[in-house]
């Protein structure tokens, strides 16, 4: 469903962030994108919906090259590409329900969006999603009164209310504790499977990548150096992606300790 071909990105005031990325994503794929800091993970994710403008290459979403779309067509294409952010990107002074419903802004009329009058079906679906993620008791709570985990659940509901075919997820657990990180990853995994949505998750924690994705893609210096089914990350693969390190040293079962080791 997504075919990225020879994607390059050079920031005008900065480095070459992507150097010829080729990646095919199939329907229902759940890809964890890992790699060292500065490898280009966020840039790749953001090029797919053109939050970052690619320098060259193709991004074929169901056959249509996203890179060639004019602003109107891009707006339309973006409706089908949901995004979940590290810092949640909620409107702090709005309620949980209002934040979730903002996922439908691209679908309702300009007047409806101005007056925030959403169709009954959107409200019903928002309530259903909030119930699914355990936030039924918080629909009127302001976003700024939520914990990090609750905020990310709101971000997930907002993205899903958009009814996307594809989800871009940028470091969803970066600001969360290890237990909440697992809960959020489990939730994302369940929801994308229930809805047969393809997703790319930019994630730093290798353990979480292996536990919750179907496929792991390793990016290094703007190039894909690893692409395998999850569960097969050897020490050699870790070295290929991150560079030389004694991956066995001080290994424990704790996510925390492993996190410290790998990052
Ligand atoms: N807006 C920007 N302007 C200039 N350079 C940028 C910009 N955004 C990212 N870069 C640079 O592009 C390269 C890739 O950055 P990117 O954020 O995509 O990497 P990353 O793998 O997501 O890193 P991290 O895991 O630390 O978030 C880095 O060298 C970074 O400094």
C-alpha cells in the first residue's frame, strides 16, 4: 500500500537526513523504525505526510505519489494518514472529547468546524473510542489535567477518529514510564490489528520494538541497514544499526536497564 522509492532529504540549513530510502509497507504491516539519534527516523515519518518536504524520490500511497500532490490533493490524502506524536499535540485548554473530535476537522464543513458542531455519528464513534481506551470518565476533562499516558490515549483516539488507512507514530512512548509505555504500545498494536491499519512507529526502545511490532526496520545515517521480522535482532544486528557496543554487558530483565544499555 505504501512504496517509498529512493527518498532523499536535505534540510536547507542542515545535513542530508535521508540518503535513498526504499521501503515497501503492506496492508496491515506494523513496522517499528529504530536507529540511533539523528539517523533520520522522524524525518522519514514526516516525509510520508509531507510535514517535512522530501528533496527527491517517490512516496507512492496506493499508487499515488504524495510528493507530486498540490495542496488540495495533499489535504485530501492526509485525511487517510493519521499521526500520533511524542508530545501528544493536544489543545491544552480543550476537553478530551473536543480534542478527539478535532480528528474529524478535515471531514466536516468549514462552518461545522468553526462552530464545532460535529455529526452525531462522529460523537458516537468518539465515545466508543474513548471507552475502548479506558477514558470514558474523562470526556469533559481538560487536556492539561491528564497524565502522559492519558494524553497519549487521547492522541490515539484523535488519530483513529480520522479513520486512517495508515498511521505514522512518532516516538509515542518517549515521555512515558516503562509500564505506561508497554500499555500504550499494547493498545496501539491491538487497535491497528482490529482495524487492519498499516503503521510505522518511530521508537527508541528496542525491547518494545521487538515485543509489539511485526517487522523491525533499522535506519542508520539516513539509510535502511536492517529490515527483518520482529524477534530476530541479534547483537550483530544491533551493532550494524547502532555501532560497536558490548550488548551482553549488564543485561537484565528490566526494561529500564535494557533501555539504558541500548540508547
Ligand atoms: N528542521 C530541521 N532542520 C535542519 N536539520 C534537521 C531538522 N530536523 C532534523 N534535522 C537533522 O536531520 C538529521 C535527522 O534528524 P531526525 O530528527 O530525523 O533523526 P531521528 O533519527 O529521528 O533522531 P532522534 O531519534 O534523536 O529523534 C539530524 O542530523 C538532525 O539534526
